[in-house]
C-alpha cells in the first residue's frame, strides 16, 4: 500500500443556500475558527461567506494535503483556488491510529461520521493536532492575494459543510483515505483485543532515579517569541443566525477587537527592556476603561453608548478622550480630579514654580486648589497627584487639555503658547 493515498475525492457544486449555518458540529466550528482566526482582513472573510452562500463555487476536490475549487466573482471571472493543509507524518499517523484503536467507541463514532472530542484531545496531548489551528490553512489563489481572499474563504466555508457531513474529509486532507483508515483501524483493534500488540520501551516506564538525574541536564527554555506585528483578528459575528434579542453584534465585535489591541499593547510592554523593574500599573476603573474604549471606537453608536454608561455627555466624553490621548489615566485625572494639595505637596509645588522662571520672567498665576491660572492669557497649569504638571487652555468657556504633562511647570506652560 502506498504511503500516500493516490486518489482525490470530488464533491459536486452546491446550489445557493440561505438561512442555515455552514457548520453545526464542534469540528466544523473548529475548522471555521482556523479560517476566521487566520485571515488578516475580516471583510475578505465576510465576502467569502457570501460567495459560498450564493453558489459561486464549483465542484470541490479534496486530496491529501489540499483542497481545490473554481470560484467565480459576481462578474463571472473564474479563479483557481487552493487551500493547503499539512499532512501527518507516518509517526503521527501511528500515534493517532493507536489512540483510535484503543477505544472501541472511537472507531464506532468515526464510522458513524462523528469525531469524538476525547480522541482529538488525546491526540493533541500526544502531539498530533487533528484539527487545524490558526495559521494552518495555507491559501493559494490566482487572484493575486497573498492572504485569505474571498475565493479561499468561500472554499473553506464550503468545506466546513462537507466536514459536518463526513469527518473522513479531514482525515483525507491529513493523508489517509477512508478505506485505508478503516482497514488499519480494524487491524490494530484486532491486535489490541488479542493482546499481541508489540510492547515498546515506553511501556516499561522510566526509573525515577534516571528522571531525577536528568533534571540537571535539561535543555534551556526556548527564547521568548517575538511580538506580532499587529493585534490578532477576532472572529466575525456576522453570520446567518439571528442574534439574541438586545445583543448589539457590532458592539461585541468592537469589544473583541479592543481586547485584542489591549492584549497586543500589554505584550509589547512585557517584552520591552526593563519591564520587570517597573511597578505594575493600577487597574483601570470602570469610568477610565470606558474612556479608553471610546478612544479606540470609531462607530458613533458605540461612542454614544459608552458616554451614556458613564454618565457623561457626548461633549464631556470627547474632552475626556482628548485628555486620555495626552496621558492615559493620569491625563484623565488631571481633567476630572479637582483636588486640594496638602501642605507638603503645596510647598513642593511653590518651590517648582519659583525655580521654573528667572527673576522678573515668572507669569502671574492665581491658584485654586491644584490649578494655577495665568492672568489674561487663557492658560492654566494643573498639578497631578503623581507630581507632574498638565497644560490647559480656555476655549469656548471650557478648559481644554493642551498637551502631555511635564515634570516642571515651566516646560508644561511653554508647551501651550497663549492663543
């Protein structure tokens, strides 16, 4: 028997369909997560889903290591489209087949066109990822796109339907056809039942003393992986299934994207030199986090909802976002925290003000709590609780943040020239 199945399996084109999902099984959903988590452009994936629904795909050819179909654009242009999947090695097939043959229920489930979750979990623990993960679906299309395009996305959506009906499609992609798999599983299960399965050195175990001695010669940990160039793309929720009542799909997608961006930012900080020596930042309050999210939101409805949730007007939220842009949480505090310094803090502030300008050049400043306003200029300095100075200016009857903070009042005030 050849190491690789010599045949392909072809599935006929599907007529346009609406009103039902592409996957209903857990393994079909896992396939779609691999697609939606890999694509850098979510709009391409959405367009591919529309292509798959509209019947734009021709027959789908499945072979070990890849899928092929012709996909047509709305104008009729045909594109040869392939998606490649890594085949299993002989050693990986041995491990997977041993696991499947060890449980009679696994074989019965596979023959009944089911993938037992326990089999997938045990295989993963043995180093054999049965289902593709993010980045495992390699798109190839003659349209010229190097990432997933609407054509490769449409092919993947159509294959999710095929996988739902017949998980042997996935096993064929990994390198084995159904007939060969059934024969090999029958041989292994017979040997298992007869008790003549060959024993391997692993069956004997490893002496504890040997394991303990190996601890001193273990290899070094691998290097820390590099920072991805951009945050990951969360899965789209734009499906044919109607959302639950009162669920704002756009808002949920925004929160998922914002979470990915925040995770990327924190990872960048963690990988930066000297990170371990810096004190961890205080967790954001609900009001602070709402401002952070608003600064990232471009949808008018999302921004309005975040403002309402924190009791701010739209104008107040826009001012808060401006302050956040100059200094995150401390910048927002300088805008909204009208505090009064204690005696020692006030003494340090007066010393800093006296040292900021040469004799005769100091501006006339009038203090109210932690805010010093320059007479007749519309400029103001605010002292933050962290000890830094924040510039403000008067505009349309409101005090507006003018720039980032400075360690001394002179630098802060010079950053905001009088209008």
